[in-house]
C-alpha cells in the first residue's frame, strides 16, 4: 500500500509508503491519502493523528512529477473542488495533527506540513519549496500558508528562490516545534499525539477550528464565533465531566460527547 493507515489508542497513524521514490505522491497516493484524511475526520474514535514518511530519507518529496505534471485535467475538473480532497488543499479536519518529519520535506511535503498543527523533525531534516525551479508554483496552499507561518522575508526566499532550511533554521523560525535525534522521532511525535488523545476531543476540535478560522475573520467576527461555539461546547458531556473530575480530584474520563 502506498499509504499505510492504522488507529491505536484513539490516534490515527498515516504513513506515506513509497520510500524508493522519497515518498513522492502519484495520483493513487493522493487518492489514498484523501481517504485516510476523511477517515480521520469522520471516525469518532480518532481524536488525533500523526503523519510521517516511510524509510529514513524523506517525509515526502511532494508530487511525483513523472506522473502528476504531464497529466492535463479536463476543464470540468476545475470545478470538482471536493474530489479527492486532501488536508493541505482545504479538507476541513479539526482534529489535531502531528507531523513527524523524518528527512527531506520538499514541495508538496512542505504544503502538507503547513497544514498540520504540531511538528517534530529529525536533526538532518531539510525543508524546501522548490517549485519555482520547475516552472510551476507550490499549489495546495503553498503560496497561501507560508507567509502566515514564517517571517515574510524568509517565506519569500523559500517560494521565490527555493531556499532550503535546515532543521535548526526551521526551529528558529518557528516552522517546527522540536528537533530530536532520528531514533527518537516517532517517540517524540507519539508523545505529542498521546497528550492530545488524552485531552477532551470536542474541545480540541473547537479550539483548532477557531484558531484556524481566525486568520480570515475580523477580531469582532472571531470573538462572536468563539462565543457561539463556546455555548455549544458547554452543553457536552465532556464539559460537565471536566469540572466534576476536578472537584473529585481524579483524572477526567473524556467521551467525546
């Protein structure tokens, strides 16, 4: 399988599984990845997710240019905006997602990374958006998210000149949360995911959605939406369990209800 998917302890693990081509994504891989993200979104037993690449060379080198670029889509496909939707193209997955970057994170790998929430990288990870050197642009949100997550000048160097960032530079600029030795990568990512999966899942989704939507709302609109969702969240069983567990001095038992 080009995309591996498993769920353990309320955590979905998604692995791009084409190490022989640096986990580059062909049409089939994108379709399988779309199904995986939809499963994360729709399965109430999944509270968080981890995405990584197989092998020890690459997270993903992005689109497989040998198959992706030569294909000319039919004009009607332009309006099929929800077909095979993926995380970085706009699929709304409000469950928190951890990225474990195990090597080269290039092109579409970077746009995937930019759509995740918490990011851990091995010490020799490399981050680059080189599409301009191929005469194309970083699609699937590449031009839209980069300057929101990096200093403007650094973002423009990356998209206009294809500048590479080392793991330490990515950490310095706030692109990733942590750098660890390669043999500790999945453990570190798993620790983040486990902490998320031990938190109230509805509250996590509400918080993530509000933070993401705040980037395209005015402050007044954002606060109004926050107030509305807070009123909804207060009616959940988890919102009752939190104060009850605190009063009884015991760990809360979250249900996602």
